[in-house]
């Protein structure tokens, strides 16, 4: 079960934060700051997995944005979550057409919607891009 | 004109503005706008607040306004409200009561999209009361025509069950039917929920095993395969017969599936479930270099995780992969170093212990390891004390290592460190002389050993005091000059240090043979009793001082006997003295009072308590009845359970044993002779019975 999914840029500014366990605002801010600092101190040659307090953290940098997933479980298949991050980014890319950090900033609600179509309750339940995107196009029509 | 959310973002991106000032302005604007009755303005305010939440501003005060926005009919407003709600509604807040009806309307409503986004938010915020109310509506949704709704509801169920477990029993079968749904998304959702439930109670979901097996054989979605593998591990714990059935699909997946993540998952599963199967292990060993030798650091990491599991199965693999482990410890990547540390913990043998500890201590001093210093030291202590020091062959070396670690000054480990030091010196007799000298050397720089609780310092002082009989005169003098230095008071240590110091001085005096030492000790104790701030320490110093100056030195020789460790069960061999064998009455007042008219009122009515008092049977009966009546009327008296009181089995055994020993004291000798001789060079006193042979 995923505990949180974050998109944080290199300056430490959070662009998107979805928490699946309740945490107060101050806890969230501390967590995000510490995680981005740890990610920034790592190079490309090092693995994408971290341990932070009780969380197992999987992250990947896409241009200026770090995509970070945190889990509290014991037996975590880290590689599958890395693949999920890639799947998420590809879906966002298809929807926004060459997505960049600005797209997410200015369309935060839509970005949340894409994420909510893929992960709910901390479980990944849909990875088929076509299905996800058809939902979102329907949403756009309703708007 | 009020800013839109986009304006806020653009404003934040402008280079030269003062961010905090800008944000504060926006925040105060929001506070005004959100109170407006126009939903458009309100929604705008909520959207801006949502962006501010990412900057760390709290949203909770606006909960009621968010609820109003959520209830709007316009889709965009509803969506904004729901999104804000999912971020900020606290799990136990009162707003959730108000929201329940709203969600119920949404769940039964006709608009698919509205229901979808409501379910999204619901999964974040649902609590126990809401679950109870909304459960039935969710069950209806399970049969909705649109697969998207079914899919979402299946996932929602896990949260509902967590909050309201009673609902689980009623609805779970309906949920399990969805495993055979035509839409793959619904199946995936159901599998997820069942997996999470199986971690809590596998036997409950066991009946779905057949359906899950079919899915395992047919699906092509890697995420589903991974979840199913994990699920089956949980199910096998309660139904071992499943093991045979799943070996076929697992082998198929292992050999055919190209995805590394699936490969990793199935390898881990096989290590857990099939650790006896040689064929499977052989295939895994073939696959392992694919991970360890890879250039991709992620695969290297996973390789180390697999290696960890393999070594736990069979320690022989450690030899082959030793090089990998040592390389990994030197890796630039912190995560890989931590993994390597875990591996070192399980692969160190008594032969390699010295080398390993030396390497670990070198690593501790490197500045690149500042983040994992604590883990490194924990690993050292773990290895040294593993299985009651099984790996250690040279205890003098071990004590030196411990003193080295004391100098690293990590406060977290001090308690463990001091307990290991004391333990080892107490148990290993041959070590004591060396330990005393080494402790003395370390203590000469006692100012540097100051920490919050000073546990290490206390331990060292204790050692030189307790075992000072091993000192020659010169060292004894050194020890004495150390403990009588005036700097102790000035440095303001923790209380326990001064207590230990007083005891130490006392013990040294007993050992010493010269008068000047006696004078020095007395003087030191006098000083301690006045100069140290802690009351307890002063009192102890005075106590020891009085004993020293007034008692006969020969009578104090009992202090020379060192502490010895005893086995916990040794207590059973000591039988209590006669006086305690019978129940004796401490104070007559507890048993009865004499009332003003001369009659006696009894509080207890156990037979044993009446032993000393002369009473006729009739009087006893009456007394017992009086007491009983009084107890029944007393509202605070807890009535004993009905039925016979069972006499504890253990106490019976103990009594029998005591009887046996009383009759035949040679039994103890026989039992001692039966024990096998200790195989180690050093005699480690694990279980020395107190009754000497």
C-alpha cells in the first residue's frame, strides 16, 4: 500500500502531493523537504531506492521534477513501483502532449484526476493508458 | 478583481517578488472571498487555497465552505471541492457527519462521473460511521453497468472494511464474485482488495483461491501477476496444500516472463515457499548474476536483496558471494551500503569476525558514512553480542573494540554498550584483569567521556571498583588517584556517575592495605558528601563514610566477593526460610479489631489466619459468615469467580521439587554432573547453580 505520491521540483517546491495516510501539514512539509534533499544528493549512477525513517522510497527524476513514491510495507517490489512511475509519466505525457512541469502546475486538478484514475487507497488499480484517458476525456466534456 | 488560481501561480513564478508577502496577501484575500455566497467566487477561493496548501498553508478552517462547494451541481465546482476535501478533511473531524448524506446522494446518483470523483474522495476520508452508513450503497454499485464504477468500488471496499470490519462478513462474498468479472480493471481492483485483506486474515479469503489461480494463469498484466504472487504467499501460510498447485505456474513465470520486476517477485516468493526445492534454487542461482552483475544500479540492489534471502536459506552461498558483499560496502551508493551491511550481519563467522569488525570501524570513521554511522555501530554491537557472544574468540580484543566504540560517542548505543561491557566482564573471569587495566587507561581521560546519561562512564567506574582485587599496588594507586581527582565535581556529570564513584572509592578502600589510601578514601567521601549537588549521591557518600570509619575492616571482607551471573531458574533451587513458609500475620490490626463493646470483628476468614488465635469451630464459622456478609454488601469488593480455584501447575511442581531436595540433597549434584562440559576456552558462566557442589 502506497503511503504517498509526490511530485517535487529541484528547488524543493511541491507540485503535487497525494497522501494515502493522514498527515498534518507540518509533517508533510518536513517530509517533502527531507526527501527532496536526499534525492538531490544522489547521482544518476545510484539506484532509485531510498530508506527514510520507516518508509521505503522509490523516486525518479524527469527533467526538473522528481516523482517520489513512499511505502510503509516490508516486502516491497521496488522495481514494479519504478515501472508504475514511468507509466504515470507516460500517461500524463499523452494527455498533456509533451508534459512539462508547467503543465502540472497550471492544471493541478487534472493532474490529480489522472493520478486518481490509476491509484486509489494506495493500490494501483489501472495501468491501461487507453482506459484512463477515455475517462479523462469524458471528464473534460462534462466541464 | 479577484485573482484566479492561474494568476496566483503566475504571480508565484515572477522572479522578483517577495514570496511570503505575496502568499500572505493571497491568503487574506481567500479568507474574505470564501465567505461569499456566490458559488463561483467561493470555488475560486477554494482552488487558490488548494494551491497554497502545496506551499504549506493549512486548509482545515475552510472545511464547511468546501462542503458547500462540493454540493454544487456544477461539475467543475464539485470537482474542486472534492479535491480540496480529500486533501484536508481530518479523519475524525465533525465535518464528516455532514458529508455523509452528500456522499450517499452521489453514490446512488445517475451521473457516472460525479459518482467516480466522489468515490475518489471518499476513499481518502471515510471513517467508521460513514462506512456503516454507506456500505449498502456501495454493494449496490458492485453491480453497476459501467465497469469504471465497479472497479472503483472494489478498491473502496478495502477502506470500508478497515473502518467497519463487521461489514466485511456480510459483503465479502459479493465482492469476491467480481473476480470473474469480464472487465480486467475490475478484476485488478478486486485482486488488490483481496490481497490487502489477506495480509490481515488469510483464512478468510481462502475460498477465492480457485478463482485467483485461474487469473494467475490467464492474465498478462504484470502488476496483477505481482499482486497474485504476493497473495499466494499469504494463502499458503494457512493452506499448505496450495504449495504443490502453485509450483507449476511459478516455474512458468520464472522462466518465461521477460519483466525483471515479475522475475524478482517470483524469485522472492520461491525463496520463501520453496526453500527445500533444489531445482527451483538452481534456476534462481542461474538468474542471480543477471541482477548482481548488471550495470543498472537498481538491479544490483535487488540482487543484494535476493542474496540476503538465499543466505538465510543456506549459509554456504555466503562464501561464493563474499566479494560482492565487500564491494557493495564500499559502493558510493548509500542504499547499497545499507544492504551490504545487512548481508554482513548474517554472513560473519567467528573466523571472519575480527576482519569484519575492523572494516566496519574503518567505515565508521569515513566522512561519507556520516548518515549511516549509527547503523554501522549497531551492526558491530550486534555481531559482537550475537547469540551470547558465540562469534567472539578473544574477549580481550572484544573489550578493546568496545572501548574504541565508546570513543565514537554515539549516545543511542551507550546503554547497549555499557550492558555488554558489564555482562562480558562479569561472565568471563579471565578477562577481568585485562578489563580493569584497559578501563583504567580509558578513564584517565574521563572528561571526554561525558554524555547525557554517562552510562559508559558509569560502567567503567563500576568495573574498576568491583574487580579492583586484580590490581597490583601500583595500579591500585593509579585508580585511587583517578577517583579522588577534584575535577569530577566540577564537570557536573549525571547522578549515576557520582553514585558509582562513591561505591568505587568504598571498594578500593576495602582492598587497600596502606594507611595513606585509607585516609585518601575517607577524605574523598567527605568531599563527595558535601560538594556534589545530587542528594542521593551525597547520602551514599555519607553512608559509605560511616561504614568505613566505624566498622571493623575484617567484617567488610564480604565485599571482596565478586558478583556472579546466575541462571534465571536458579531461584527455584532456593527454598524460603521456615519463617516465611507459613503464612504469618504481620500485624494483628489487619486481622481483627476489637469493637467498643468488647467483641472481636475479623477481616479475614482463611483457615491459616486463624491459626494462632484460640477459637472454637463455632466461633470461626460465625466470624467467617460475618466477613462474607460484609463483603457482599461492599460495593467495591470484587466477587471471586464461581468454581474451584485451580492450583497453579507450576507451584505444585516447585513444591514437589522442594520436598525432593529436602529429602535428598544429592539430587543437585546429580543434575550438575549431567550437564555437558563447556566447550569454549573461556569459561562463560551461563548457569552456575547457587548451591555449591
